[in-house]
C-alpha cells in the first residue's frame, strides 16, 4: 500500500511512570490543621499526576499494533516532467493516486479505530510482513522507486516507444501464506534461475513458471539478499555474479482463481532494474512510499505524452500496482482509499479486480467503482467517459505491431 509519511510513524514515544511514594494518607484534618491541608494538596496533586500519566501513556505509548487510515488523493500529472519529447499538460480533470496513513498506534489510537469504521487495525506481523520496521520502510521506499520506473516503461511501451528491461534476478518481496513458496524462499531472496534457465527479471520468472503445470516440481536457483538491497532502480550497478548460492526444489500448486495454471506464491520485483528509455520522464512522489500508485503513474504518463484528456474532465481516483507486462495488482487499504477518494470529490475509482468488492462496500452509491486487471482495461474504461478512443486505438495498433 502507499503510505503517506509526514514524519516517521514508527518512532516509539514513551512516558515515565509517576514516581513512587505519592500515595495518600488517612489523616484527621481537624487534628492536623495546616499539615492536614498540605496533605490534601499532595493527594490532589498525586491524583492529577496519575491522570496525566494515564493520558500520556494512552496518547504516546506504542502498542504492537498498526493502523491503516484514509490518507489523501493526490493529483498525478503535475508530478510528471518530460525531457526530450513533446508533452501535453492538461488541467481538465484529474488522475489521482491515493494514499493511506499507516503507523504503529497507541491505546488511544485503538479506541479511535474502534469508533471509526474507516480505520483498520493490523498486528505487527500483518503490518510489517515479517520484516522489522526499518527493513519494511526501506523495502517500501524501494518499491516506490520501482513503481515509478516500471510505470514509465509500461507507458512508453504502450505508446510504441522502444523500451528494454534489464536486471540481475527476481527479488522475493512477499511470500503468500499457504503457497508452495512457504519455507522455500523468504523476502529478500533473489531467484536467478528456474530449472537451470537464467532469470534476470521478474517478468522472466513469471514467464518461466507459466510454462509449468500444477504439481510439477521445479528447481529454483536462489541467492540470499539483505532487505536494504532488495529492489534496484534505473542506474543501479549489478552485482558481480548471478550464480545461485543454493538450488531448492519446489512443487508448484494450482492457482485458485485460474484452474490449470501453476504458481509459486511469491510477489517479486526485478533486482537492479534498468530500463533503456528513449527520453527522460521524472515522477516526483515526495514522501509517499509503496508500490500502489503504479497504475495511476502509468495512466498519467500516457496522458501527459498524448494530446487530449483521458478523464473527460472527471476526477478519477486510481489504485493498483503495475507490472512490466501491464498487469494490475493488489494493493491493500482499498476501503480507506475509497474514503479518501470520496472526500476529495472523485466520481470514479479504478481498483484491482479482486479488491473491487471491498471498494464497493465502502463507496456504496457515492462513487463508481471500476475493477481493472490490465492497463488496457483501464484505458478502455477511460475512453468511455472521455469520449475519445484515440489513445486506446494507438495502444491497440502498437500491440498488434509488437510495439
């Protein structure tokens, strides 16, 4: 999920407990005179101190839970700059990517989540995916870089430009529970071969596994890798070798939603990903991290590089990762993003197919929820609201020509 991080939400706060010995005494006020009055003052002061301490603990003591809350809708096209090619900025309408506010919470934060149905509570393991907090942040920062690079490459490829992806392996970002990959690879591992066939990109891993059948055993060549080096970006230097440090057998399972198709059960990205592009495109994502703006970035780059307007003047909220092949992937936080989209006045919400029901559950009739599985499906829908099919026709012609 994309996380809006104005500060570091994972820093621990803390308060000291009240000092010992501030209990009260049973005293006879009439017999003690001024002393009794002083002890009443200490009793009141002690009670105030306890109340203050409780409030401070409730507000600042970090518990082992994280909250996901609605963030914001951010206009995407103003973040894009192009050098070396014509661009067509258009102020009409808006493609907006969505954020959530994510961080470790406090007792008061848990109470707020209980009251506010738009806030989701996650355990530490659910939130961090088996990584520590620093590793999780580093991974999500790298995933944002990868999302911007991939979105640019996918957009240019769709428009017919020559784009080449190079890499040094497929990094395991996440291992899905209950899949063949559990206990075989872990986040940070790099898959560099399948049955002896080299794997240099995440696309190659997907393509090689697609040739297998459910129940088939394959041999993965794997290198361990630290989380801080998990995802490369344009300009990264490849390591000295892509030879596997270990080879592990794994029996592939049948994908639940696609009978007959084998799958491993990992989410991966290309290590040391480098795209050879014909010109420079820069996306300024600010302090937002995570991969879920990938589809929004792709659509916005296409809109900036083509005349006309993809949205027909509407505010379109978009979430979903983008793969190098143009597939739209899951993101998480979809209900919270729906709340942010409606708060920003969006009339349409593009979401990954298998998260559409979550989005509809929050949006109701206030906003149209459109499930999309690919970039081409997203473009086709936008053509229906803009009334302009020129971009869809261009992309279709490029696909047919192998561009």
